[in-house]
């Protein structure tokens, strides 16, 4: 079991997908609203478009939207699920066993697919779906297997993987596993450039202090989100912010100046009693899309991902989908506005969170009860950022809750240390949600759930108990 088997699984499905297309079946592409989901949706759409298939697309926040839509589809319509689906195989089988599904997903599978469905998931071949490949990577490999011209989509697969933070567990913020293979394909085709540097946000086009203030991965308390603090920090290091009348950008700094900033951040963090080691997360691989303009957030694959995420999480999925499919011009300007606004709101949420007003330390987990103060669609990004800060203990996973209507949205994150100790958050969220009449699942390191509001306290108690149980064994 491994990469070879997984690639065969993909190749074996190609003929069947091609048959559906040739046979005139139409498709509905469901895709999840985060960066990996939008990238997967875009790759599937371009693939179907190029193959001359009839299709429509539909962004979804949760499995419920899919369950509600399927009964209204025409009988010859194939449901193509990307970045969602594997975690809900039993529900899908129970309700729609005679429908035709194609599921391209890297979340931990729950049960098995029907024999006549196409289910492509790395976990089926013992490939690590949390780190080695994303849904956009899977969708890309399928699209390439359908037609070689789809190699042009390889950078979008890289964007999706970075959107899911699949570089996070490596020392040098580098994509590994099958992701690395896709990176190499993209580089060979002249579509991607990889280099080593400090990962500041907007490094090639934002004034240095803004680049520093906009960097949230890793999260630097006091500086991330605060322009004024970023300016005074850089001034204290005597870094020149301007060249004549023009703001300098990060890529213009000398190696010496970069070193001064790096060491300055370490000192700054220790002075606040934070671990200086999180600065190490600033050093890593830069993935640049060679065909994009220098001054746009599409140049840097991580920023491309945050732009897609911002579109997806603000009800502007179609803009994100269009950008990932290749639209530029006016649409890109709109997307950039959405991104700026989203970043502003996210930093407000983080400001609120780091005041620790609603933090609760249970026996085995840290619970943050965001109530209605946190937009339910920001929970996932906020918990990712918090988990890359030094604000959380390494030996307890984070579970963040936000209320939306009569439902609670939960998002959980764990450290690599906990994963090595045997924690599997996907399983934890699934079990705990099951016990309170909700749905949940995901990856070992990052997972989520949606549960009834009335069961909030019970849910946290269940999560706490299951985590304790899992770490004990
Ligand atoms: Mn994903």
C-alpha cells in the first residue's frame, strides 16, 4: 500500500469518468468553501469544461447542503463531491445508494462507498491525507489522468495544499509526499518557482510594516494585526521603511536586514515570555506562480490560498472559483477587496480571542466558547492561526465553538506532538458529534463538527473524555 496503489486507484477511475462524459451524463460539482475546496472545485470545473461535459457547480459549507440537494437532481446527473464526502459515506449510502457519486476527498473515510461509486481517498491506500495530499491534489491527479493538458492546473493543486496547511508539520514549511511530486511537475512545466526565504505576507508588494502586520502564520502576539506596533518594532531595529518617497517591500531587504528582523522577533517574543521558537515557522519554502503579476496576492501560493479562503468564507465562493479557474481583471480587484476586509475582520476576531475571555481549560482540552462573537465561518481560520501561536499548550488540543442559529460549529486543532502520541481529532470529532446528534470528522491534526446548540456542554464533555481516553492508550 502506498503512492503506487493510490495512483493506480486514480488511473483505474479515469475510464469510468470518461465514459460518463462521453455518454452525455451531466455533473453537479459540490465543493467545500475553504481554499482547498475552492481549488478542487475549480480544477474539476476546468477538467469538465475541457472534456466538453455538461455541469454546474455548487459551493457547500456542510454535508447537509448536499443531502438536501441530491433528491432534486435529474436521474442522469452525477454528483461529484470534492473536499467533502468521505466522512459521510454511511449517510450517503443510507439515503442515496442508487445514485451515482464520484468522491474526491482526503478526509478520513467513514465506512465504505457503494461498489458502483468512484471514491478516491488517500487513506484507502495508507497515504497520509492530512499531510501528503489535499483534495485539490487528488482532483488534479484525476484531471491529469483524463488529459495531459490539465498539467496547467498543477499550481492550483499546490495552492489548495497550502490552504490546508499541509506544509505545517514539516521543519521548513515544505510540502512533502505526493504534494512534492505535484510541485515538481509544476516547476518542470515552468508554472511554479520554489525558493527559501522568510514567509512574510505580501513580501513582494506590501510595505514592510504592512507585510509584518499581515503575517498571521505564525501568529506574533502584539504585531500580527497591528500596523502601529509593526512600525515601532521595525523602527526599534532601525530598518528603513522608505527609499526616498517610496515604501520598501520585503523582497528588497538585504540578507543582513532580514537577519536583523528575524533575531529581533526572537528577542521580542522572549521579552514577552513567549517561546522564540515560533519564529522558526517564518523560514521556509516560497511557492511562486510564475505566470502571475508581481503585485497581486496570486503570485505567492499561500496568499493565493488566503484570497480563495476569504472569498469562500464571505459568501463570495463564485469569485474564488472564477479566480482559481483563471479569471482576472475586474474579478481579481473585487477579490482583493474581499481579502482585505476578511483579514481586517479576522484580526478583530483574533484580538478578541487572545484576551482569553471565554477560554476554558478542561482536563484534556482547551475549549474556547466564541458564542456569537465569532462568525461561524471564521472559526476554522481563527483556530488554525491560534494553533500556530504560542498561546496554547502543546499537550492539549484546541476546540473552538461558534454559534450559528440553533447550531454550534466546532473546530479542533492539535499539535504534531499530540498526533505522535496517538491523537486523532477526526475520530474524536466524529464520535463526540455522533453522541449528541451532530456530524463531525476531518483529519488527525484538524477536524470539525456541527452539533445542536442545546448539546453544547455535553459535546465538550464528550470531546474531553474521548481525547483523554485516546491519549491514555
Ligand atoms: Mn481539504
